[in-house]
C-alpha cells in the first residue's frame, strides 16, 4: 500500500485530505508543521507528501528543502496543497523540488489528477461519459 | 419531469442536434435544464417545455445549447495525447516532410481544453517543428463554448485537472483567480461554429482529426454517416482519434483501428456502403435543417 504524509496546520484540512486519499488506497500519516513532517520522514520516507505552505515552526518550503537533502529524500513525490495560488509561489515550489502543486480549495478530482501526474495513481481504464 | 415532457425533449434534441438520449438520462436533463429554467424565469422544466411548445425559438435554441455541451478538461484521458506526441506527430513529420504543413481538426472543440492541449504538445516539441505550419481548427455546435475557447480563460479548478503544473506555469498567465493561456497558443487555434450533422467539406482535408466524446450522443445511423464524411475529409494516411469509450468497430469499415493503440484509427480506403448513404442523406438533411 502506498503511503502519504499529509502536512497541514489545520486539522480539518488534514481530515478532508485523509478521507480523499484513503479512498484512493493510501495509508495516511499526519504532521502539523514542517518540523514534525521532517521527523516523520526521517523515521520512514513516505511515497507522497501533501504539503501545506504556511505553517508555524517550519513552513512547507523550508521542509521541502530539508527533505530533499536527506538520504532518500529525493524519492517522495511532493505535492504542495496551499492557499498560496500566485505564480511566484508556484515557481519557487517547483525550483525547490516540488513535483506538483494544488491551489486550494481542492476536491477529490484535483487530488486524483495531480497524483496521476506524479505517477502515484494509475489512469482509469476508460473515462466516464 | 413528467414522462411526456422527457419524451418531448428527447425528440426535440434528436431532431435539432442529432443528440440521442437513452431512456434513463433524466438526471442529465435536470442538471442542465433546471439552471436554464431559472435563467428563463420559469419555475421548472415543465414550464420550460410549455414555452418551447408555444414556439419560443430562443428557448429551444438555449435548451439545445445547454444539452449539447460536454464536460472536458486538459489532456483528457492522457493516452490520446501520448499517442499524438509519440506516434502521430513523429509519423507526420516524416510523411509531410516535403509539404511541411499539418492540418488538425478538433471536431468537438468545446471550451478549448482539447485544442489547447494539442497546441501545448506542439510547443513542447520545440525545434522539431521549426519552419512547419501546423493549423488547429476547433469547431463546436455551441457559440457560447466557442467564445470561451477563444478567450482561453479558465478557472482555478479547470487548470488543475489534467494540466501538469509545469505547463501551467509555462503557458498561462494568472489574472486574479483566473488563468489565461498565452496569446502565442491562442493564435495557434482557429475557431468555427459547426454542426456535425451539416456538410463540413468546406473545412478542407485534414491530417489529424480529434473527434472525442461527441459521437456517443448520436444514434447509430448518424454515427455511420459522420464516419463516412470524416473519412472523406481526411488524407489517406491521416489519423482519427476517438474518445476512450468509443469505437468504429461494428459500425463501419471506412476506418481501421491500430490494434495496439486504443482510440486511434486511420482511413481504410474502403468506400462507405452505398445503401447506407442513399437512405441516410435525406434523413440527415432533415435533421440538420433548423
């Protein structure tokens, strides 16, 4: 089973993300900030990280930089999921090593599409009519 | 919606647009026509139907338009666009090397995601297309969706489904909550209003035709007729791309499938069956006239 670390300082957002991703057959772990997320990754690298940007203690961008420096830290697919929807943030995230970027608000379709982009979810056999 | 109203709408849609709704698509009509009822200032579909029966051509036109628009998104189903990049375009670059020009038709261009996905794919091919002229013609029955397609403006939701973030950053400009595809890509797509039931020979001959998820709404005879006319509008070594749930197999032999490439077809060179053509043309002409 693929694992996804959901990183967001809002417990509501984490809950919604968990529900969506569990339906997509991911095993979920959670972190409230970048520092907790980093500790989680040092314990076990997840296959994916759904990453908020603005968080106390350590934000998503700083976490991303530190993650990619860890041994095996280049492996997880990092998908930002944030209210920061400006081009400047997106470009910075990509330059910082993010694989994809979701602008909040998000729904199941968007999460599915983005996780398909990074190769963590197979395409359906046929599209629905 | 009462059964008689549903039947009335089914027949009207079939006569005006060829759209063939099966018996269980009430939910589709409701989801599209309830908002339209509100917009027209009537309480519900029953009252909308009354106005249509009373002869309101404007409401009839709006109903047809509301029912014939499709949901679409960028790089829908992914695989056809991989075929485009990995199979179709490489072959076309060789086959058209002398002509250095390629004509592409998106026969249900809708709100533009499909033609613009092709435009982005072409841009991504970079120097391989230097000196080439590639035309993308996007047609649709609905003038409303064509206007949206021309504008190239999409919501935050729309640009997050199917579009890799790198392409969003590269080819779009942000304008508040909206995103607009760059002028260079808008310039690559020409838009025309077209009813597929009508003669489309004036569009010329194409190398590549995307006709995805629009024929599903037509009945079998109409599909066969359109396939016949599509084959005539294509070069013999051209490519036809259908939607994931569609096929020509069992309907017509004017196209032959690529066995290992789902959704991809090429003209077979066979002529459309004469008897089909003879009986169908008056019927199609009657349907198309409005």
